[in-house]
C-alpha cells in the first residue's frame, strides 16, 4: 500500500475518528519502514500530545518528551534536506506544542521561525491573534507591555536549548531503540482529562438562564455537522471545545475554566452559519457573574435591604421587591426575537428577571442586562443605537 494512503488513513483516525491511540500505532507502523518521513513524525507527535492532554494514563512527562523528541527529529531531517517548506511546517507544529503547554515565549520563537520559512495556512492569522492575547497577559503579569507579535524578527530555532537537543539524542539512541518505537504506557481504560485548547480568530458571547449557560463561538471555520465537534467537561468546570478545520492540518481549539460547575453529561451543540452554540446545564441555579472562573468567584449574595433607584417614573420603584410570577409569561413566538427574549425571561431566576426589568425600564428600552449585581446599585443609562440621539421632552 502506498505510504500516502497510509498517511491519509492515520490522519483520518487522528482527527476525524478522534482516536489518538490508534493513530499513534498507525504512525509507528509507517515509521518502521519510513523512519525519515517528516509527516509521520509530526503527526505522531500530535497523537502523543492528544493522549497526554486527553487521557490520565498518558498524562506524564514521558509522553510529552516523546512528542517533543519526534518533532525535534522531524526538524533535523527537514534541515538536512534543506526543505524550507518542511522546516516551516515543523516549526509551526513546535509552536502548537509549546502553546498547548502554556510556554508562550517559547511558542512565539517557533511561530516566528515558521513564518520566516514561509509557512502559511488559513489558520496562521487566527493562531497569531491567540498568541498575541497570551503574550499580552504574560507581559502584564511581568509588569511589562507588548504591542503584539513581532513578525519580522529573525529565526530563533537555531538557538534551541541544548536540553531539547539532548532529549532528542537520548530518545533516538537510548538502548538502540529508534525514536518512533518509543515505549509508552498501554491502557484499555483511559480516563479523559481536559484538553488544552487554542483557538483560531473568533469571538465569544454567552448568556444564562436559571438552569443553563449558553456559549456562542463565532467563526467562519465551522464543521459541517454537530457530531464533528468534540466538547468535553472535566472536573465539572473545565470546558474544552475542538474540531478539525476542513482542508487544513489545523484544529480549532478552545478551553476555559468555567466560573462554576456544570453537569458534564448534559451538553447541547448547535451549528449555525457563522457560530457554534453550546448549552450547558448548571449544577445549581445560582447566578453567574462571569463565564470564566477567577480565584475570588463566589455566589451572588441576596440583599434584604430595600433598594430604591432613580427612574424616569414619578414614583420610586423598589426593584428588590418586584413580584416575579411565572404564570404571567407569554408563550414563545417561534424563532422571533420576541420569542428569544420571552424564553430568556421565562427560564430566568428572579434576580435575572429583576435585572432585565430594571435595565429595560431605566434605559427606556435601549438596554437589557441579566446580571442583577451589575444593575442593582446604579441606574441604567439610555443607550440609543449608533447614529441616533436621546431626546428629552
């Protein structure tokens, strides 16, 4: 069977079938007879990374070192052949390797090398935006500032640390065992772990009801059907979303630690023209202040103090004592905007409804807020659409 056929089958196993263990075996089989095949070495590393991040029995340094060593060998072969495109390709995979491991400075070096060698695919700019965000956060923690990724800096992979080279040499020569036959733990009962995600260029939005959280990922690179999307919840709070981007060697990845726990078995996925919508069931009916968790996350406290806020009405309204009655809700109106907001109001808890009512009334119908903590202690200002202005009569 031609090696191209074997490579395509292994790639399908890894990304379409989402079976990294079988893909690892397939790439090892290819490498037994084609030990210098760069593509097989690169995607063997990708298989090991997915096993490392996705399964408890593989979550160890041996697995991660095996992936790194496989990439290092691929890079050395590409350099020996003088193939600029292959050098760029392997550097890009090295970038993903370090990005997934949250080593963003090192990832940046390989990203610059990939671009310096002319590597390009439809996801490069998406990854670059994601990298910029991470580097800015990293610089902020260090008390410095960055303006973005320097796309003109010189190649840095020549200055690769000796530790990486030693790792490659050890793996390749240890007891005479070729790198492609690196022994790794075998298991039949792998336990899923959170898979670190990195995402192409996209934006997110979310909203909540009393019993669910709905996250929207807006991107043009969407899979054709819901079954192509891999959504996992680990430890009831770590969300991972991934899917293979058609016609490229890249994968859409997104992960986040949620503000509070959700039911890991209750996940609904919908694909629209330009967005992916994921609905998760809350473990409790408490209000979320944000989608992402922070160190000081806490439940919203009820305040029994009378809350009076200024409005355009001639009488003050005590919003904290607004009587919210489920039986007053109207039925949904199909897929209309009214129907959407009616459903949002119908499924919301009392605090969310108070927030919606208060923000809508005080803003004269120009704003709608579902977070009671945001609006309970301040008046909501009128925010007319762009191009319009407020008239006072």
